[in-house]
C-alpha cells in the first residue's frame, strides 16, 4: 500500500471510496443529546452536485452524531466513486492527533472490507497543521495496513493499493509522509522481531540485524558485537549467568548512530532487554497464565531498540549521537543452568543473589546498564518487558516510566504525547530497596510481591552510577496485543519505537551547537 499527498479535493478526486471525517455539532444549552452531524457548506454543495445529496441523507437517516471513532458507511453510486465512509472525530476543541491516526487505521480496514483498492481521506487539518495532519494519517494508515503473514502457508494479498491524503499536497506534507514511512519501517521491524517465534529469532538474529543496519547505513551507523569471551573479560557475570544454560551463544550488541558532518550536542543511550526466549529457568514458567508460549516477546525492548535505530538511521537527525545497546541471550534449563541461590557478580563489581531465575531480564540489563554508564552519555533510556506487576498496575495499554531526572521524564512524556503511545510516570520509592537487600550478597534479584514493578526499577538503578539522567520503561503490557486495537494488529505492536524516535528528534531540534 502506498500513501500519496495530494492537493486534490473531494470535488476532483476519482477512485473507489472516500472517507469523510466530521466533527460533532455542539449541543445547544439545555439539550440532552448532541444533534445529528452535518456537512460543512462546502461539503453540502459537493454532496449535492457530485453524490446527489446521498451523504447528507445518510447522516440524517442513521442519526449520525460524529462521536469519536463512530462510523457510517454506504454506497453512493457506480460512477467515479462507489463507496463512502463517514468517520466521527468528536468535538473539535477536544480532538487530538491520535484520533487522526486511529481514523486513518479505521479507513484502511474499511477499504479492505469494502473491497476498495483506491481510497481518499478527506480529514480536516489538525490545528491548521498540514504536515502534522499528513504524518498522523500516514502513520495510522501504514501501521494498520501492516499484516504479518510470514508464517502462513496460504494468505490473501492485501486488496488496498493506494491511499490519497486530500488537501495535503504542500512540501511540508510530502516530507511528513516520508517521515511517517521511515517511522513505520522501524515499527514494522520491531513488530516482526517480536512476533517471530524463538526458533526463528535467536541472539545471533538480533546481532545479524544490527550488522545489517550498519552495512545499510555505513556513514552513520557502526556495529560492535561482543562474544561470550569478551563479555567475560568485561566482568559481565550477571548477563552470562543467565546465558549459561542455553546451547545458543549470547551476543552483546552495541550499535552507534553518529550524524554525518554534524557537531554533537547530545550523547544518549537506548538499552533494550533482549531475551529471545524466557523459559523461567529452574523457576520454570508452568501452569495456566504462565504465558510461556509467548515468551518469544521477552525481547520486545531489544526489538524496539533496533527499530528505533533503523528509523533514526533513515532520518539522520543532526547533533545527537545515540548508542543502542542490547545484551541478548536465552533463559533456558540445562545442567549448566544457574540455580536459585547462586551469586553472580555484575560488571561494576556488585553481587546479586539469584532468588528467582525467572527474574532474569534485570540481570542481563544490569551489565548492559553498566556498559552504557561508561560511555559518558547525558541520558540512558532503558526499555524492557520487565514485570507482570506493571501490567497489574497499569493494564496492557500503558507502560510504566521511572526516572531519576524530571527533565528526562518531561522529555519522554512529551514524546509519548506526540506519538499517542501511553506512558505513565511511576515513583522510585527508595525505601522499597530494602526488599532487595541480601544477607549474603549486595542484592537479591527479586523482592516481595508488593510493589514488584517499583522494586524492579530500583534494582536496575543500582547499576547506573555516573549518568545523572536515567529512565526505565516497563513495556510488558503494550508490547504485545492479542487482538486488533487502534492501528495495532494482533502480535507485536512495535511499542515504543515512535516515542524513542520522537525523543531523539526533539533533542536534535533543540540542540544548542557552538
């Protein structure tokens, strides 16, 4: 499917189906219900001259009120345009760009059902911003159109060929659509890595992908892959303790983005958890609700890290150097497996009593964070499918955010708000760290059931000593979807690639370079 920016209007475009997005009509004082939505004077004239008044008649007949996400569809003839979808945006003064993204997703799915190969989107401009409108519509449409059919023996190809964005033909809009495609390419990479089974995506797969990205963008990306022996030389006992039971060798990935011919104003690191499969180790995941069958998605943080790397390499924002870091391995069972009660030593010399082998992600991340902390970056953002406790606290749609600096929290919250990805700031309650203290080592790797998402964040914090601004994103909920929702399809969602890319772009935009 292709997205086209166009200066055309509903009055001139020809194709199979059109999508008309409408704001609701405000209620009059004292009215109990919102009135039926009406077309603008311009659209009424167009409807009368081109569609014989069928659209307005449809609105009246079905008492369509244009509430957010509501839809109305019908056939409007056999001529240049056969079908119409009317989509509600709700009140104009409460509208957000996320409604444009979700509206475009609804349009794409409708086009498939209605068998319309070519459709046009007639949406109002969001706050008069043609570029922002075009990017949101393109993102929503492209994300909804992505279908992962790699592992089906038979699958029907997509019927939808082209989506035209009406009234979005400026240079800013054309550039915005190109940006949306780059962002979605990164999200798609993350989605497909997360959705692929653990016999397809192994630690070597992630390392190969990092190398392939560096080869595709050699002017701005450089890849370094550390093998088991090199990790041992760096003292990564926590990471290697998790990896030791697997037949597959671990890989430590360091992918560096450095803008071409641009002075560096900001240096940051993005660290992603990379467990390509998590059996739970000797604390084996068993029984109903253990979710062992979807533990292929325990590398969702690593997938998003690589997805963000791809998008950033395509965009090439100036003035920001980004280090993408992944410690990837499997957590398996064998005669070599770490035992509950073992003591591991991380790369910063801190010792960890393993009281639960199924809290392994934080062990791999400990050494990854120590490595990132030595790079003299101003901020580290780490993302991981760390705890079920975060899903209990925030549900499946929202990621938890823990930070050591308000400025970094504000940056990430602003980036998430711009992309529509849901993140909620959580407390770093230092008194809870007492749960993690061990009698025989520096720390245990788990505390009590109470505040499990917070104690997980506090554990990770112990491995960042030099970098003042650090953030932990627990993405266990939104990284995976069992059903179609918004612009996500079942499987990996690619969360939070778009937020990471937006964060880096915002640093680039506001960089002060002497």
